[in-house]
C-alpha cells in the first residue's frame, strides 16, 4: 500500500499518467475503474457500476484513511453480500493508496474511469486532475463548496468537453426514467408555460460522529465528521438539497439570476459534533424570464415532518417532476449504465459537468444569501473569489472552526 500526506492539488510531477485505453467506439473489452474516496457513497457507487456493466473491474482505491479503505475493500469483496460483483474487485496491495495525495496515484494508474466520491470540498481539485489525465469520470455531487472551487471545476468542465470525456454526476434524477420522461414532456409544453417551481428537502440530520476520539487532531476530526463543517460539506443546501434544485434548473434549462434567503440553527447545538452548518434554510430564486423557484431544506431530529419533492406549476397543469414518465430501473444503477455506454459508444455521449456545476453554484448562492442576509445575483457570485479551503493538509494540523454565520455580521465577498 502506498502512502502520501502532502497537500492536494494538480498531479505531482514525476507520476506517469496512463491515458484511458478505450474511447467511444474503439472496443468492447473490460473497463478499469479507480475509486477516490472510500466511504459509504463510494463503495455503493462501485457496486452500482459493476452491477450496471459486467465488463468493468475495480483496480485501484485511494482514501486519506487506511481504515476506510481496507474496511470498504473487504465489504466490496464479500461474495455473500455481493455475489454478482465481488470477483471483479481486483485491488492489489500496490493499488491501495492512503494520504492526502492518494487521488493522484489512483488517477495516474491504468484506469479508464475515475470515481470521485470524497467529501465535496475536494471535488474541484480531484476533477481538475482527472480531466488533465484525460480520464472518464463519475463525479459525486456537489461539485464544490465555495465559489473559487466551483469556478475551477467549470474551467476543467470545459476542457473535459474538448477532450470528449464522459462525465456522469451523482445527480441521479437525471438518469431516473420517470424524471427523464417527465422533464422532456414539460419542456415540450405538456403542462403549458412554467409559472413557478418549488423544491423541498425536509429530512433528518447527518451526524457521522457523536464524540471525538482524543487522538484525532483538528483536521482528522473535521474529516471524520465532515458533514458538520462548511468548508468540506457546503452545508445541507449544497450537499443534499442540490438534488431538488438541480431538477428545477434542468426543467428550466437555466440557472437563476438572483436569490434572497434566510436560515439558521434552531435545534443544532453549538458544539464540535455539530460544527458550523445551519439546520434549516429557505430561498427565493428568480430566473431570467421572471419565473420564481421557492426552495426549503431542513434537517430536524427524527420523528418530525419530512418531505423530499419538487413541484412544477404550469399554465395548463402541474407536475411533481416524475409523474409523466414510466418507472425505470434503480437510478443509481441507471447512471452507471449510461456512463459505460457513453464511454464505449453504445449509447449517447454524456457530459453533465457544466450543468451540475451550475446547480452547485446555485446552491452556494442560496447559502451565501442566507448567511449574509443579502440578495445576491449570479453575476455577483461569479465575480467572487470566495475560497474556504485550508491552505495546508496534514492529519495533525490545527484547524479552527469558524462561528456559525450570523446575518448582518457575516459578509459575502
């Protein structure tokens, strides 16, 4: 197993990059995948990919924590749990990479597909490196947690289009048959002109750690409890509510031009377990044509009201975003089917990098409007160089947690 501990960034000089062996229409042999980020979402994405296509193997893995990598490698290899896919987990010891630069070694290996499944704070740097290596990419959402990162992602997205790389996002509704068919019909005028949209993710908290191990220094702790920290998570509106807001942008085939919002932490304690994110946020977006999107997300304790949905209101009717289409296969598998077909040329070419990057920035715009109490425009956000990322990366690094944002005191710049 290789280890590394430096700061993340562009691929280190001296690493020999192996370009993808297959592009569209050039063959039907097996594809090799490498996983960056070996948590629960990453391991399930691997199962979904190998379930979607029996000519794909997992050959490389990277994570900053060895226990995450080894534990989930064992989970993936469990033939009783995964009888259809376990024999295609072929990650030898020299293909297991641990450390803050492990992603570089996964990308530099002879994989055709890089699966980016770390916490989203790392997404821009990892995506940029995978595109530079001309790898096909499965990229979990969201595509960053701050403006500078998403703009960096967007620049790499343009290059990925020039290279004709396949990029499939973890915004799985874009591959869910019910949504695909419904959105197409809405865009064709099935419910008339769109008058307004509504998006909700009213759910329960994501608490990954209930106590801090005394051995964990600040950076280690914040990675173990990443959902509670804005720099690496983005807050709920970015990390989770993106699913609903992305559907609305997809329906509109556009991003909003301005937003005002409010939010805060009602039940969420002010302690290190709960970090510095809000537990509720509401936003009023407006698109260039004047149509408005009302959005609301919250994470309150279990047993309370929940609602995860979208509503599109037209001049001739309304839709929940998936009621005008036939039910299809598991969308998490469907997105991986589309990925493999796009790479091989068996299906349409797919690159959702820019579309989902715009949805990510839409969510960041709402977060910053709520934190600051100001109305913000798309142009204001695009003009910002907001960068929340640490300037160094080390397991023992001291890393203070900013106070939870207070409107009127917090400034968006």
